[in-house]
C-alpha cells in the first residue's frame, strides 16, 4: 500500500516504513503527526484519487529529526455501504 500526500505544497509518495525529508514541521522530534491531505492511495488492488483529497484517509508519521519523518501505516477505513428503504 502506498499513498501520495501533500505536505506544505509538496507531494510525497509514501509507504509504511519510509523515511522522508520534509519542510520544517511545527513538531518536536519523537512526536507523532497525522496528515489528512491525501491525494491518492493504492492498496495493490484499487487505486483511489481524491477530488482534491481522498476522504476518510490519513497517514501517521513520527518526527525523527527536524525535517525527517518515519511513515507509519497509511490508514483508510473500510467503506460500509447500506441501503435506506
């Protein structure tokens, strides 16, 4: 599974375990941050593109250094379909 996220106007393709350099975040090393500006996701079976963002999807990361974060599992809640009669 991977996600394309938007951080400070830049796009990053991330998967679980990735470490990426980002623009400075307002977080201290060791803290967790959650990104909800997800542009696209792919779980191996289905690719989803947002308009402009994918709904109900987040990516959680841990700040390692001032501009380096470690990506945790991208999450997307399962969609539940129901009918109203």
